[in-house]
C-alpha cells in the first residue's frame, strides 16, 4: 500500500485494527511510534518565506513522525529561541516550524541533544 493512499476496507482483520489512543488504523498510527535515539536523526534546516506574507520561518524537516517526540522538540526549541512555532507531519516525515531566522540557535540546540543537522 502506498503512503499517499488510505485503506477503506479490507477483509483481513489485522489491517482493520484501530489504535486505542488516536482511533486511526494501526498501519497509519503516529501516536504510538517510539521516540528514536537522537543519534539516528539527521534534521534538515531551511528557511521559507513563500506563502507566509513575507515572514521568515525556519523549518526543521525529516524528523521522526512520532507526535510526542515532535511536540517535545517543538516546545523545547520555541523556549530556546524565544519565538512561536508549530509541528506536524509531511511526506518526508515530521517537521517543526519556528518563527524567524533562528538557524544558528536551532543548530546549537540540536547539537546539544546529539541530533545531526544539514543545511
């Protein structure tokens, strides 16, 4: 099954099981994924302006899809940078957006946690 399709019906009972916390199918569940070791993650940093009214946003991309991991990392980076932000999942994995051009602060904070960065 490709990643951009969603299971509608299956006669296989194993594919029809739902996660008790998020009520999504177990195959599509993101809440129960364990947080990876920080050494396994290589985050990609980039700056975006398009579609944001000229405002600059620092995006940390290609993070694990674990909701709890993304929420914890986003909260820590927002406090460290003193600005707002959000988190979510995309095609390449999880991402965190921090308002402003905070690449150097984010790079230093991720290095302290043992997360490698590119960009």
